[in-house]
C-alpha cells in the first residue's frame, strides 16, 4: 500500500468520508492516484474508482469562472463594474464593486442567500441578485461569498452571449483535454451526495426564510448546491463535476508562468490571502506550512480540494463525497491538512 493509499485508508476508517480519490502530479505528469471507499452507499452500494466523477462544488469558482476570466483578459476588463454588463447592477448601492472584487471576495456582498426562495431559474436569479444589499463597503474586507460568483457567472453569460457551460466547454475544458462538465446525470460512475437538502434546509430556517421545494431523496447526479441546482444546474459558484484526472487537466494551466501575475496576492493587507478566484496560503484552513508562499488553492463543501504550488511544481487534488448520505460533524479542513502534509512532506 502506498503512502497516499494509507492516508485515504486512515481517513476512511475514521469515518471522514464514504469515498475519496486523490491525485498528486506536476504540470507534465500524474505521479500517483489512489481511490478508497464507496462512492454510493444509499440507495445502492458502489465502489469508488480512479474514474469516479465527483461534484466539485466550489472548485467551480476557479476552474470555470477563474479560468474563463484568465483566458479573456484581452476583452474582459476586471476593473469594470458588473453594471457594465447587467443593467440591474447600476444602482448606487453597488458603487465601487468591480469584477475583480467579485473574484477576490472583497465586494461586500453577503456570504450566502437562498436565491431560489425568491424564484427559480436564470431570469429570476438575475432579478434577485440585483436586489441584495451589500453587508460591507467594497474593499473593506474579505467576505467569502457564493453570491460573488453567481453574479460573475451572469456577467460571463452576457459577455459571451452564451450559457456558462458552453463557454467553459469551448474555452477551457476542450483545450485542456478535460471531461469535466456540468449536468452529468445519475449513473454508477457519479458519486452521490446529501439526503434531502438537509444542510440548506437548516441554513434557510436559521435565516427565517421559508421554501417548500427542497429535495427529499439522495442527491445523485445533480449538483448538491441549491442555488446552482435551482438555476438549472449551471452557475458560477457550483455545478461542475469531474473525475480526478479531469481536475488535474484543468489545474495544469495554472502552473504556466504566464499566469503568475493572476495568482499574486490581491489582499496583502488582510488576514486572508485572495488571488483571482483562488485563495493563497495565508489564512487558509486547508493549507500547510510546507507549501511555498506562491501556492494557491480552493476547497468545496462536498469535500473537495485542489492546491497548486508553482515553486514545487505540484498539484494535489482530493475529491470526496463527505456529505453522503449526510454531513458529518467533523473538521474537514483537518482532513485536508493531513492529506497535504503527506503530499508536501
């Protein structure tokens, strides 16, 4: 058993997740892949394999929105306001918000809101997103917010006059040779997620928001995130699915020296380092001390993470479905850190 297999086996025995697939690689090659556990335990029993497709959750933010932005800098001005593309965003309360502030989470928008509670679908979402007041002035601090990337996804659809998934497939996935995609559908190759939207039911209730259309059964083949799901399964904050090799194929481009400026720290005065669509090591709960100062990464609620270290030429990917069939009360960043400590040893 390899060290990577041992890491996954220990976490599986500890109940950290029902299944996981991990990959360690460089810009040029995959060094090791390991798989463990059962990708579905309810309503069926299916073993995970290196080809298991996982809900990547918030890895969608850098791998879709960040990658499209990186490929479009010649004609997508990140210093411009969202109102340049979305007329609803020309309101005074959004003064000072730029596309870059959405990408680095300094817009001041709230961390989360069940947008679907005010209407489902892209048209309703665009209306609702333009009615939510910021919680802080732009640049005052970092508030990690799904709303930032929901709005950025809307901007990209207007800019390219195309659905986000089509733009991603053409501009990012196909050139990278990645099969990562939205809307995979239910199949034995796709890992299952949470039962009954339990997490978002609780979150909405805590906000005093009523919603009657939460899912009841096991989420399997549809995106776990409620805002992405009720927009149609395609959104800037979540919705991307992929196997570990698909994620590696997308990550490789971020080791290109030509992208170093994009992954430079944009919030040096803040406790938390943010780069365009990614997080730096400072203040990151899943980072470890052995990572270089130039490393950056992202995590996803379903139990995913991707960290890239340019100085070490290292890509570390951990995909799990830790929310299946329910979210366990554990510190999952601690799980990620144990994985990273083994990779960066």
